[in-house]
């Protein structure tokens, strides 16, 4: 059973400056609600019971967002407003499920995940990158179904244009499995077009084994001086740990870039037309 999710949130969000000079990118509104709430809702709907948010000391305001009780209580005392009441109830629901862990320096997803080591209870957990919104179909839920079927690690996959491979983690495919799933034989972080093993990209949903912590503990820094989760996954694959790629059917919205972020509100507003 997958009961816990890790969401790394310590990144600087430089691709979204100037918006992120004060506000963490995960709290920026997307069609009227912070991007992070879409991710939390996806996890909850997928059956996740505990969500570990990895924040940096500079992004403490994310914690404040969930622990702003006196503010809500004061307002609700002054006026009975059903909408605000419901918003507060929603925050309280999230609050019950989330735990905070600090990553002091934003030195990569691998290092972020390692900070949650002590809190992970089961053999497998979910990791979600908050920049990657997937709408129309709950990707985490589908991946948990795939995990139950193959009893192994699972990563989300999307076919990308070959000229963009250096933006993503890229899979090397061993063979096709049933339906939209395939067996992964390697994964390379941001390869050049020439060296790219395919045009199937990693999108930010991972079901990872607890044994990844052992790899992360001994991992060396990768390109850009960061500890990439992709490198720890590679190490597991070369130890014969099974990883399945799942080509999800929802629509991907890249909220980590300015154009993608702007477009995400447009796309999500269409859902309510
Ligand atoms: C991260 C991962 C990369 C993945 C991408 C998906 O990269 O390292 O493997 O393809 O997310 O959004 P980043 O967006 O942090 O550069």
C-alpha cells in the first residue's frame, strides 16, 4: 500500500522570477488556488494518508499558509461567511495530513528526498514534483494501480519532441509491458539530443522504494552540483531493481516556467466552462 507522499518544495523558483522573489512558486495562484493545493488534492484522492513537505528555511511561509488559524478564526468570528468557512475547513483537512521537513540548501531532489528518510514507514512511497500539474486524470492514482499490478517502482512518462530532451530525465526502454506501461532499463538526466536514449521523458510522479535512501546516502553530486533523484534511480536499476514507466493519459501542465505557468490557469479555467 502506498500511504505516504514526499513533495520537495525547497527550490528557488528562478524560472518564475520576479513572481517568486517573495512568494514561493507553489503558492502562486492557478485559476484562483495555490498550485500546491492541486498537488495535495491529487495525493489525497489517490489514497495518500500522510504528505511530507520538504521546505527550506527561506520558504517558511508555506508552513504559515497551513498554520494561520488565528487569522481565520478572527475573520470568522467577525462575519459568518460560508466560503471562508469552507476554505478554512479545507486548510484544516490538509493540516492534519502534512508534516514539514527542512532542506537547508536547495541542492537537488535527491537531497530533498533524503531529508524525509526517518519519516518513511512503508516499503514504497510516492514522490511528486509540484511544478508538474497533470489534469483530467489522477496520475498518482493510476500509478498506484500500476504499482499494485507489477509490485515495483513506477515513474510517470510522457513522449516529448526530440529537440527538447535536454530539458528532462529521459528513459531507456527495455520492453513494452501491458497497456501504457514499459520496463525501464536506464534513465538519464537531461541528455544531449545525440546521447538521448529515447524521447520518453520523466514527469514528476515517482513511486520509489525505501531502499533508495541507501543509494542517496552515498551518491555523488551530478551536473550543476546537484543531487538528482534520477542518479539514485539509475543506481537501483543497475542493482536489478524493477522500474516501470507509466505513460499517463492526463494533460500535463509545466508550471515551472513562465509560459507554462500562465497557460496552466487558462487550461484549468477551461475545465469549469
Ligand atoms: C526534474 C527532474 C527531471 C524531470 C523533470 C520533470 O527536472 O530532474 O528528470 O524530467 O523534473 O518536470 P527539473 O524540472 O527540476 O529541471
